[in-house]
C-alpha cells in the first residue's frame, strides 16, 4: 500500500512539500522545548541536591578587573582565603572556590566533545573544560571515583612551583583516552599526572552567576586551584555555605571579616546572598519555559489541524480512486493503510531532512538524546491521534459514495 500512498502524495506535491516543512519546523520546535525542559529539571535537581538546606552567599570581586589591584587580588586571593580558613580551623561553614576555566591540552581523537565553548585552537592543542577547586569544595561537594584516588590534603594545600607535577582527576569520558598514572602536558608547559577518573554523570557547582551554574563533569579536568590559580572564582564562583540555622549576626561577622581582609590589599569585594538569586533565576527560567512551551503548543495545534484537513481533503478528492480499489478487491482497512502511509511518508521525509540540522547541532553542541527521543515519541503519538478522524470518516463512507465520488 506504500506505493499507493506515494502516488497520492505526488498528485498533491505542492501541499505535501508544505506539510513536510511544517513537520520539520514542528520537530525543531519540540526538540527545543524538550531540551530546555530537561535542562531545567536537571538544574532544579542540582540546586535541591546541593543547596536545599543551606544559606548561600557569594564572594564577588568589585574592583576594576583591568586595574593593578585586581592583579594583586588574583595573585593573593587564595592565600588570603586559605590563611583565613586555617586561622579559623573550626569554622562551621564552607568556603568553596569552584571555577570553570579553559585549559590547554594536546588534541586526541574526538577532542571536540571536550572543548571549552567558543574557544580557539592552536596547532595540535585545544582548550579543554576544567574545574578548579579547593579543599572546602571537595569536602562540601565530594566526588565519586570510577578508579584511582582523590586529592590528598598535601595536594590541596601545597604551595606550587612551575616544576611541580600537577595531580588531576579526569571525567568519565576520558576513560579510554588516558590511564591512571599517565603524565600529560596541560596549560603552557605544566606536567600533570592522572590520579583518578570520575564515575559517570557527576555534577558540581561552577559559577552560579553565569550560565555554567552546574557542570556535568564527564568531560572535565578537575584540578586543585593552588596549582594553576587565575582567581576566576572571584567573579562569582566563591561560595560561603552556612547551615540554615546560622544566626544573622554570625553571617554578618564572617562577611565583615572577609571584606576587611581584602581591604588590606585595597581590593573591594561584596559578600552577597545568592540563595535569593537562585530562586529568582529559577522563576525567570520557568517563565521563559512557559512561553516556549506555549509557542510549541500553538505550532502543534496548527500543524495537527493542517494535516488532518489535508488527509480529509485527500479522501474527498480521491473517492473515485478508492472506489476502484474496492471494486478490485480492496477493503476499508486497505484505504486506511493508504492514508496512514501518506502520513508516515511525510513524517519520515521530515525526519530525514531534519537530520542534517541535528548533526550540525551535535558538532557545535552536545545533542540532548532524551529531548530527541521525546520529540520522536511525541511525533508518533500525534500521528496516531491525527489518523483517528480520517479513519472514522472512511468507515462512514458507503461503497456507492466511493464509486460515484459523492460527498
């Protein structure tokens, strides 16, 4: 029956082409909605997992980033914070320094999946994704290892020199690229030893003030920030994490202590409540998601109606043809198969023509497999629902109507 379906599609070629383009547009719209929705759910889960029972403050660097004092801050920030934590060794809060940065690495097969977004390439090197952490980061956001070991206290507090071999932990996707004990070159000329590989699909906070609030560490390099410290966490990735029972007075004392420490090197910082910021971002994200979903719903309804009307019109136009099929031994189910075949072919062609777009997305950004599967499942369900009305219409038509082509 597929050949008959193809025959009737050719007879209405212009309308068929329009429907194919509508279906392509629907596929892309649905994928975008599912992609954003799954991303939103992941982010909500991470916020709940990491910060649901805590008060969260962020340390922000307020001096001019191009000034000489900012350079002083970048070079002295870690020492200031570590000295403060060591002086207050019994502190009942976490001061985590997590920063997502690019890190130069030699190219290997499939290196594009590890590349820092929008970063350049230099000969046989590219810029990989890396997460720089301190000891409090590891305590507050512990990591699970597939193999190897984690950083020890010496590695997390060691005052590094250019000749040091830097310990690194790699994300799960590096599993078949490097082995435990491998020495690789990172940055300009630093030797690094692989001491561990993470278990699959682990998340960690990055810079909560950026789009990289949480990172799936599968394709990241994890490194103690005392080895290659750029001070990037001072732009919003340094977090003060308190228990919810912490008094306001104690919070203010800690904030004041940190401001005074940086004032001593003429650097202005702000210690600001990030908990409310996260709540606002979730609300904004949710409102944006509602708008996108509403657009997808409108597009879906329009295309649903458009395809249904086209199939019904096809039945009206080709009643005599269907009557001939009946006279040659066809049954009602065969006519239904022809109509269903038309919809199947149109949808299949739309999926095939959408494929290059998704291939391009895969080259520039990772494809959301769950969103893609959800899109195709939704398209299948929609097609089945669309067929209900034409099937009912065909079953109501009498044989003499088909032969005469009557309404």
